[in-house]
C-alpha cells in the first residue's frame, strides 16, 4: 500500500513539475516575442528621432545659408552702388 502511495505521489509530483516546466517555457517564449517586438519598436522610434534631428539640422543649415546669401547680396549691392559714378544733369 505504501508502495502504491509512493508511486502515485511520485507520478503526481512529476506531472506537476512537467506541467510547470511547460508553462514556464510558454511564458519564456512569450517574453522573448514581446522583447523582440519592443526592440523593433525601439529601432523604429530611434530611426524617427534620428530623421527628425537630420531634418532639423538641414533646416538650420538652410537658414544659415540663406542668411549668408542675403548678406552677401546686400554687400554686393552696396559695392555696386559705390562703383557707380553719379550722373549730373547739365542744362
């Protein structure tokens, strides 16, 4: 009788351990899937941020270039005006 109880107890224990291991494997697999999804989302997010930074830098560079361009144009106009000889009207 004790032998049968020991066998049944052992079998129940092993089944419980097996079931727990299977559930643990499922949980681990789900966690790995979630981790992979999070990494993909992180990469996309970082890529967006990087693109936004690039756009911001490009815009600021364009502003700087246009400012320099307008300053150069003004300077060139001033020089051209300084070179022109004044015309006098004679009667």
